C-alpha cells in the first residue's frame, strides 16, 4: 500500500466523510443561498450552522469572531491586505507598517505587494530578532492610534516549529514590539499549518485575523478556506469591490452603494462554494468520531514525529557520519513547541547532500509519498539551509525556479525533504519510512542498530473498528483511511446535538404598542369568543387540540418546545418533509410525558422534564433567523423519527434557561418591547385566525377546486394557536391589542403565509391552489391571521387560556398593521 507522509500538504479524507456527504446530497436539494426558495433556504441555514460549528471548533463564539468563507488561506490573506485600514506614507498621520516573520508562507510575504501599492512599508523580521524585541514604547507613543499589522505562523510549515501563541497578547498590549514605532498593533496568526494537527483556543489567544484552509484539516473539500476576523477589528476593514450578495442596495447608474450589515456577507463576493461548505459539517463529525478531538490528534501525531525524529537523528554510517541532516529549532521533546513535521536532507558517507529529487524518486519506488523543495517558505529555507539572498538570485539565473527538480547547484541543496504526520498516520507508516531510509542508505551490518536504540511508542490492542489515542505514547495500530475507523464511542449525552450556533436571540420578534398611542375599543356587535385552541409541541408536526391550557412565559405551555432536525442539525419543516404533519404529539400533563404517534409506528414517549440539568450537551440551532440553544433528546426517539420519515433526523428541545430578546419593529406607532421569551416559533408567541375569515376565503378557494374544502381542514392548514369566532371577516387585522380573560396580548403584525398551507394536514399531500387562491383573494398578498405577544400579567388570576372565553379587542386609530420586517421569507411550522 501507499505510505502517505505529506499531511502538512493536505490531509487525506476518510471514506466515511465522502459517504456522509454524498448521502446528504442524495437526500437533500441545495439551491443557491441567495435565492428564497425552499432548497435555497435550506442551503443558507446549513451554511450558517457550519459557521457556528467552525467557531465551536476554535472555542469561540460569534460574539467575538466572524467567519468569512474564502477559496483558501491564500485568498484570506489577500483579503486582509486589501481591507486592512492602512495609513500610507506621506500623510499628516504616522504611517502604518506591515511586519511579518521571515519564516512565513509565500502567501503571507506576498501581502507586501498589495501594501506597497498602497504606499505602506513592509518590514521582515527574523524569529531571533523578535525574541529580542521585548521592549515597551514610551507612554506618549503608545497613545498613537496608527494601525500596524504583525503576521506570524502558529506553526512553521517548513520545520514544524510552533511559535508562541503568547505573542498575540504581548504584541497587542505593547509588551512586545516587532519594530519600534508608535501605533497600535494588530496580529495576523497564520494558522493553516497549525490547526491541521493542534487545537487552537481563540477564547484565550485572541488574534485579530486567523486564515485557514480546510483541506489541511479534513482532506476534503479542497478550494475552501476561511478568515476568522475578530469583531473588534471587523468594523475598521475597508472594501472597494462589491460582488453579488454583498450589497444592501446600490445604483447601476450612479455612484451609490450601501453594504450589507453582516461582515461575512459584506466580504463574501458572489455565491460561496455552498456544497463544499456543507461538506465541512461532515468533516467535523467524522474527525470527532474517529479521533476524539484535536488534543488527541496533537498527542498522536507528535508521538509519531518524536519517534521518527529520534530514530532518524541516530542513524549513522559505519564511519560515524550521520545519514540525515535535520532542520529543526527543537529537539522534539514537547508538542507545545514542535509540530508533527520533520524536515531534512539525506547525506552520503562523506557528508554531501543527496538531491531531494533523488530521494523523492526513491521514496516513490517504495510507495512512500513525501514533499520536497522549499515548501513555499523561502525564508525558512534560507535560514535552515544557509542559502543567501545572492544564492537565490544566482540559482534563478541558473534556471532553478520554485517547484522544479533542480535540487543541487554547485553541490549545494536548493531545498530539502519534508515528512509530516496526520491523524490517519500510524506507527507502521513511521516504520515503513525508517526502513526505507535504512534499506537505501545503510549496509546490513549496521542497519539493525537504530530500532534497538530507542523505545518505540507502545501500542495497545483495540477492536478492529475502534481507534484509541490515550496518550502521546499510546498509539493505535489500525489508524487507516478506510472505515475500520471508530474510536471509543462516546456516551449519548456527549454526542447529543453537537451543532453549534450563537447566543439565543430571536431577531424578528416584533415590537410592542407605543405607550403614547390612544386605544379605541371595539364598539357593539356580537361577542367574539375563542373557538379552538391548538398547540404544536413539535415544530411543524401535527396539532394537539385542547379546550383549556396553561400559558407559560413563551406562549402556550410546551408549544413548539421541540423540533426535528436533519443530519446537519438544520430545522426540518413541512416544506422539506410534508410527512411531518403525520407525526402526532400529545401532552400528558398528569404523567409528565409527551406521547408521539404515527400510523404504522408504536407510540413513543418523551419526558416533559427538562433534561438540561443532566448530562445533556447544550448546542445551538437556528429557527429561520432566530438563534436558539437546544439539547438532543436521545437515540431512541431519533431512531423512531428516522424510521418513520425515512431519512436521518433527530429530535431536539429548546433549553429552558434561554430567553430570546426582542428587536424593534420599524412600524409607525409601535415601539420596542421589553425582553420577551420565545419558544421555537418563527415570529411570535401566538398565531390567531378568525373563522369568519376562513369562511370567506373558502368561497374563493372552492371556486378553483374540483372538490371544496371543509372548514375544519382549512383551519388545520393555517396552523394557528387561537381560533376565534368573530362576526366580521378580517376584522382581526384592525386590532392592536386584545384581552382574553385575564390575559392581555398585543398584535405585532399579520402572518405572511408560505406554502405550508398547501399541505393537507391529514395526508401530507400538496395542493398549490391553496396559496394561489389566498393570493388572489387578498389582492396578491398572502397575509392571513395575526401574530400576538403576551403582555405581562398584572393579575392574580391563573394563566390559562380556555375555549369559550370572550375576546375583547382594542383598535388603534389610523394604524395599519404591517407584516413583521425581515430580510427573509417567513417560515411556518
């Protein structure tokens, strides 16, 4: 087989990652996220979920960092150079500096081409120089606000040296000055090489910019990277070009452009590589499943590198001359300062370097894949190989360019050989490589010395389908690319819902009635009463009809406390899966359970007791534009739902300690509400419809259908919480407040309907005529029903809503209720 030792160039993807991704593509339709249709909405939501998963991987949140997807680390670096708020030479203010470590990737050094065009000076600094640069500026110079940028790699892609992450805070605080110049320093941490095998905690090491490439971590997808931008610097970034999807508004005929508010959307020009982004979710899942996390990968890969380094550095010819010359700044004794990269050249008995092309060719004959050359890091190559700047220019004149096979000029090496380990690497890989060096360089008489001279990493027997990374010196014998690949299976609580999102914040909760408004009570007429009450314990599943029900701080008790999510952690609704309407949940308050039934399935129950106090893992999910914290309800109900729906899915529940904050509604006469808590609803706590309005709509629909619909069927399609019986159709749209018994509600806008009303809630069948009829009947609008928020009670009465209760509406003069404002189509569930 192949021994792959270029994990610093690219990780290898496991079979299971591809299978999970292709299964996802077979089971879902993903459209352009800039569109508004169902498939596009699914894409948008999944992309947002992946953003949060990335933040979780780096131990941070969207409060601190923004994810900007790019085509790779190089594109992320170019973006920084173009958008950093440089102050050029020749202005009245002190000018900016771009300072970079010479042990940097070509893509970092190449940023100076952009800074030069902006008349900003670039200053290279050697690693040894910055270690001597611990000097504070005078107080008056520290007050200067001129922005400077210092870039360094978390890990050298040449030698694997890990530079101190403490430099980030030292430079930003002024404790460490790369060069002595007044101003404020920002830090670019090139993490592309580092994060492939080491955990990065951005909660502790808060660099301003962190560019990464995902193929370095997962092997697939390629051509996708990201820039993590610290939100403190993000508002200062400048951008000139604007592409599709980045504009809030612009004029083609005039010089007018207004960017989108979101930093990510502002800098992601055009349509992002959305299928590749979706693949990342499966990459994180598989990585966690196979390895147990980045810390275990760090220990595993370092142990292999330490063992290989120790053996390799002790290889001697019969005359005592070393077999290799290793280029390293460490002795491979500490994984915190050394990554799993070994850079070297092979020597002959006389100490002369064998060209790296020759070594590469020989390795290929042994099915060993290594990397050779200067690895896009000329600065490190010069430093370790002793190549002067004059040598580089002479070599170019001699015909040598980066990446070619000219390995020796005048007997001196132009580059070297690099091997690197990844999470798939095994002890056998290290042995195979060492045996290759020994077999090709040493005679039989001295070939047996090295392996007895150093203790190899111990291995322990594990089942064929499990991986075990217990410590730096306990390595799995069976870490392979194929899917004999599970590590010790974590508990259900540990794996429950690892999707990651932001702090809960219901972005589109609508505003309350202005305290200065003068209410007008409805005059005379027949009384209005509550005709029906429905709650929907599981979002987008069947209704549970009651005649009396407790009211909680989020609406009807247990209304939309649960939701079904797909394998990517994205909320499923009847838009994607109409058969959700055939899942019938009911609440048994006496026995404190939710019973779930469906045709052909045995009933199953879920406890009403909140599980967040136990071992449940709190995760974050998204409902339309609302971010909510949730936890997984376990394997049993997940299997039940997956079996019935015929696709992988899980049941999650909103965490009880989460409250959504309201946002101001841009409607005349309405002001922002105080903190109001939402369940997993889309817009508001309650949805109210009027039977009289249903009956009027029925007349329009019946004229378009061969078989008229029953009133009850129409009521079910509109999925309201409160169904009232009022004398006049659509009079509810003139209300601004209502009282039902001791409960007071404020109207926050009409409900703009989506295609879920086309789904027969008894069969799951679609009929597009319903939405078309609604649009025709309402003059191209699809509004039907009104959203309500429950105002705080100022009464000692119990919080209960009952059928038959009288409804007392309040009108507001000269006020037209507008639909809730949002940039995206209103979902329904």
